[in-house]
């Protein structure tokens, strides 16, 4: 009853992903309550998040950073930034396997590197902007992004998968480029 938001699993249909590379999926094994600091992509994704009015009220008159997401120069991480700020504001987010959707991976393997690069660039930008804004916990976000990118790249070496190597390099490059964009975000006031 206290939850400001509920997040469900985003699953991929079996056999639908080239080289086992899934975009925007998360599978919760148990129901978990999150409050305070956390890694947003481990808490939920915007596509399966149900919000209460309380969630929006906790973040004030401009709950979404409209400089992030589809249709902007930083097309992604709007949901990650929202989740991060909601947790920081004391909002309770409940992740549950009970709510779930399937995410059909409609992009072919030729489009994956560019797509992952864009998502990683946006993630680097939002995490870096929080760090430049004086939030030391953002170092944890940045460390997690870099660790995930390097781990993905290493999986390409282990599996001898050219696609995983290309996507892993695109992810890492995107994250690093995103850090450069974080200065732009930290200097501009958030709309609203």
C-alpha cells in the first residue's frame, strides 16, 4: 500500500534473440521492495512500471527530465533517471514477477550495436550529470555501467561471438561518450 510504483518483469520470447542478446529485459525472481539508493536498471524499466500519484508528487512539478528519452538528443535513460530520483526522494518501488510482459526483439542483429550505443550514451549522461550535480552515489551508478559494459564485452571473447564483441564495444563507447554529455545536462536546469 505504501508503494509509489510497481515494476514488473520484461521477458523475451524463447528463441527470439540473435546470439542471446536481449534489449530492455529484466526478470524478477521474487517480489522485492526498493527504497533509498539503488541501481535503477535492477529495480525496473519504464515500460512495465505502474506509478501512483504519490510517485509524481514526490518528484515535484516536473517529475520527468524531458531532456532525456525518445525525441531528444539523448534518446534514452528517462526511465532510469526517474527511478533513481524517485528512490532518492524516498519513494518505495516494488519489483514483482507477478506483473510481466514479453518484449519482442524486432531489431535485427545489424541494428543492435547502434541501439545499445544510444542507450549506453544516455545512461552515461544521466549518471554523470548526477555526479556533477554533487551526488556521490552516482559513482556507484557509473561503476555499475562500466562493469556491465566490460562484462558484456568479455562475454563476446568467451563465446567467440563477433556480434557480442561489436555490441559490447558499442556499449562501452556509448557510456564513455555519455559522460561527456553529462556536462551539458548538469549545466542546464531541468525543465519545469
